RNA sequence: GAGGCGCUAGCUCAGUCGGUAGAGCAACUGCCUUUUAAGCAGUGGGUCCGGGGUUCGAUCCCCCGGCGCCUCACCA
C-alpha cells in the first residue's frame, strides 16, 4: 500500500484517478432517477417492498465490514440505504466503500424496514454520479439536536452552497423565502395586479432618497445609475392605463452594509389607480396576515424571543403624535429650525438647523420612537417636507397622505397617495434639486419626462413598497438580512 | 467611517502566565452483515489570517494590514 497523501482533497483526486484507470466514470452524463425520496417515504409500506431508483448526495456512511448503512439526500428529503456485499457483488461493494460523504450517487433497490424500524433501501445497484472532491463539513444530528453545526458566518455566506448542503435550517429558510415571494405574486395577481419590468439602469436618480451606483454605457457614452427605486416608471404605466401594476425586483443603494441593509435588496412596489394610502393599508394588512396564516397557521409569529401579533386592524398613529407620545415633543407647534434643534437636544439628539424642522423631527423619530413599534404600526400623515412624491391632504397642505409600516422596530413598508399634480410635483423636485445643490447627495434629481407624464394625467393612485428581505427576516426569525439573501455582498477574499 | 470582539487541522472548538500545539467529528489502515452523533484499535494531518517589531526564542506581547461579526453613524 503506497503512502496516502495527507490532504483530503488530494486523497480524493487520487481516488478519482484510480477509478478512471479501472474504467469507472466519476462524472457520468446521465442517470434515470425514477423516484423522489420524499415520495418513496410517503408510499413506504413495510409489508410491500417495492423497487425504487433514487439519486442524491451521500450524507452519512456507517460501514460494518461487509455491510454498510448510509443516508442519501435529495431536495425532497433523506432516506437510509443498506449496502451489503452479498447483494451488490464484491466489486460493486468495494467500489461503494471508496465513495465519500458528499458524493452524488444513484441507487436502485428494494424498500424495507430495518430491525430498529428505519425506512431503508436495500441497494442492488449504486452508481457514482458526481464525485465530491472537497471535504464537506460534518454536521450530525440526533433528536433534533445539531452537533458541530457549520456556523462560520463568513464561510456560510461566501460558500452558500456548502451552507445549503449541510445546514437544514438554511435550506428551510430559503425555501420559505421562495414560497413567500410566490405567495405575494399570487396574492397580487388574484387581486388583478399585473407584474411588469421597468429599467434597472436609469439616467436620472429619483423615486427615493439614496445614493446610487454609477455605471456607464459605452456606445451611448452615457452615465447611468443603477436604480434606487422603480417608482417613477411604475407610475408612468398607470398614466399609460395599466390600472394595477407591481414589480418585485432588485434595487441598488450605494450605502452602508449592516444587519438591515444590503446594497442590492428586493422590493415589491405596487400601484393601484383610484386608490389612496388607506386602501394600501388594507392591502398591506391582508397580505401580511395572509402570509402568516399560510405559513404559521396563526397571526401570531415568533420573532427574536418575542411574539408579534399580525392580526389587524393595526395601530395607526400620526407622525407628530408618535413623537409626542414617546418624547413629549410636539413638532406641530415648532415654527423654526432652531427651535427644533433645541427640542431634539432636550432628548439627547444632536442635529443642526440646516436640516430643517422635519428632518430634525425624523431624527428624533428614528432615534427614540421607531424601536417602540414592535407589533405592526402604521405611522401615518407624514410632513410634506419629507415626502416629495406624496400628495398633501386637501384640507392640510403641510402633511401628506402617507404611511410607513413598522414591525419589530424596523421599517418594512412605505406607501402614499401619489402626487399627481404636475405643477406641485415640479415644485417639489425643484426643492429636492436645491437640496442636492447644497450637498444633499440623497436628494432626488428632477425627472422632466416624469413631469411630462403627469401632465398627461395620472389618475388618483395609491402606491406601496414592501421590503421583501426584511419581511422574510420576520418570517424566518433572523436578526440579519444576510440570512435572507442567498449571496449577500461581502468584500472579496484576498 | 469609528469603537469592541474574533481568526488555531476539512468542520466545531480547547490551549500555550512567551519554549514552534491538542480534542471530537471528518480522513487513512485494520476488525466488524440491521447500524443510525454506529463501535473498537491504530495512523497521518497545521506558514496557529498576513507582514513587521521586541526577545536567545513569538501562535501567544507590541505595531501595521486583511477578512468577518457586534455596537454606533447613514440608509429601506
């Protein structure tokens, strides 16, 4: 017996060579899988053995000389197999013994129940379908308790495929994300909404307050921005006569990364003609409670050690009232920015006059008030200054028909009655533009074509945006947005 | 961007008051035909994140850098 190289990967490459030399293809092109493992389990009858053909990854191996147990796992589930020399022949069995954890195999055999009562497949034929050269982290489990969980956060994100192979919970969480996304589509389509796709590359940064990623188109020699929001395009579609539209896709914001922010994130934006922000509140409630009932069979869901009750109707509290309740400060009575600075300072928040009254109020809200909203809370009736795309109240031009939804202290949705007066919108854009000139690089640019669109007439419209990653955070009970994004942005490895 | 914490075998982690390291699982060899965190016996495996400094000697102490996590700031 020659010296075996120490490195596991080297060892396996060595095995590959030997296999090839003896005429075994470690990467065959095709295997006729006939049964999904979950189906085999569901149809299992200890008294009626059936022949099955399954395929999957070897997840465990317990060799006892001339016989062996192991588990194969496919996407649907996992099942034990029993491989014995007497049943497979000496050659087949010896070859099987060289297979490693992580190898993809095809298995044909008969179902049976072991003495300990475990559903199993008695292997007649076992073929290697794809060799696993990399050593897999070995995660074991007993009675629901997980041992040596693959838990290195960095590796989990960088090699998500490994995380998905070995960690059941990761797999479950992303499966749930897919289902939630699918449920949202179904919910909206059932309600008559049409899914559309609008540009990801914009020449004007607008529709939200955020710094963009900048890119360049060569042939047009054009500076372009990855979209920060699809908002203005979707409203153009309402102008065009699509009365109910939504887009569920990525936005890009060139800002910090933390447990709640990833530079690319998924939003669903929903626009409905002849609706207003109150209709959007109803829609939001219906959507969230529907999801909770579908996936938790309850409107109460556990989150980070507490219970969040999604049963509607949710609390609605006015922007200024919310601040007053928590801090005692009444910004509706404040007349100047310097007064506002003093007020903010009285609750320990440093601001400066150039921000204006309402940005200062928003600071106070963000610092002191938002985290008190654990159960779903609609924060309604925002000041106009903070909402350049929302429509003012007919009887109170200083406030707009808008809400933000907070759950678990975190903003999760934003909606308003859309501003459809082209003259008012133009003024607001110009205000934004001035702030931009003063150095606010998150202020919106003027979108002249959008103004033109409004001049053709945008019907009264309600619009709503929901952060999908954050919604999923709630449902998979995680504190980090990275656990809801398959490949979150990380610095490249060196 | 600032502060704190972390980085040791493929994975999960110990450890060295400064004398170049250990466990469990995985791997390799042998035994084992109903096991299931299989078992028993044996073996191999490490630029202790990188670079510099202090020191007779650094994985450990100091400095610089990298990556990650947490908190804060900005933002959804």
